[in-house]
């Protein structure tokens, strides 16, 4: 499947993530609200913010040329600021021996927060909690009582991003630690991730064949990170250039 996301076309929606490793299921009668993918690119010249990638939350970093460069991240403790960088390039932040327990705690707090929010809004949905790499992954999914309202995703995932940010703040308030938790609603991010992986592979093949750099369309921090990771796995190089909201990935030949 090919989705043309070259620089003249604005990408549509963010993908999702989360491989299930020990999923904790939290059913709830009413389900969730809008997402917040707290994606604040940590452009090399930026010290603040969080959001994705991960990516969302953070664009690797940019050098004078606007290119992501992990080494330029000023606040390594603010892991969320490097969410938009390839997984292999993210500097090691705090790694407590009880890291898994900490992530499980984040997931529980997030699930409680979302369940309460869904109940207040009288929305259907169940909550699944997992750990994906070095972050908690929480998903609001359809329940036996009904489907999760897709309006919680919003146009281009904007509502989902906002809801994710609120959830991260709730976790931080309860734990005293900043969270890189990733929230998905109705499989939105997962679907977007699959689309971006396919796109990245097609562009990687093109770059290998032509030997020329290839810019993609503007993406969120979360989307850029998905592309960065795929390029890294293929042995090529990628950079993020430009400024939000039109920051984009450029794939370079090896």
C-alpha cells in the first residue's frame, strides 16, 4: 500500500503503537475522551516540552540546519523531548532497577484516570495496559457495551494527542515523575504506524535505487519517530527538518 506523503502533501493521521507484553485489561462502562499525543519536538535548539513520539513528543534535536541530533538534547532527563528520534539514538535516561514496576504503575494510574473520565462523559470503552519498550502503552478499545467514540481521535489525531497529554499529566501528578506514556484510541495509532512503515520502506527502496535524499511530508513527532526507526533498521540515515507544524523527515542514502 502506498501513501504519497511527499513534502507537498500533508500527512493525515498518527499511527499507533503497542505490542502487547503482559496486557492488563481494565474494563469500564463508559469510555474515553480525546487523545493527546503530547508531541513536542525537541529540536536541537529546544529544551522544553514533551509529547511523542513521542516521536510524539519530541523531535530528536536539531542542529543549526534543523536536523535531529540526539547529542544536542539539553535535558536528557526529559525523555519525552527525544521521542521523535530513532529508538537507537535516544540517549539513556534514568534507568532505575525497578523500571518495569514504575511503568506498570504509570499504566495503572493512566487506566484509572481514563476510566473516570469515560464514566464522567458516559462513554463506552475498555482500557488495555501494556509496556512497549521503555514506556507504558495504554489503549482505549471497543467494549462489549459499545464502541469507543471516534471523535476521541479527532482530525489528524489532534484530540488523541490532547488526551494523551492530559493522561501524562495525571500520571506525573500521581507519581512525581514525567511520563512518556503512549495513548491510543480505537487502534488509531496502530493503523497509522502500519501505514507509515509501508511508506518508509517504499521511500527507503527509492533512496537506495537513486542515491538521492528524499523529503517526506510534514508529520507529527510520533509519525516522524516511526519513520526514523524504520530507516535506522534499514541501515540508512534520516533527519528531521523544518519547524512545527510543518516539520518533516528527510531520508538520506547510506
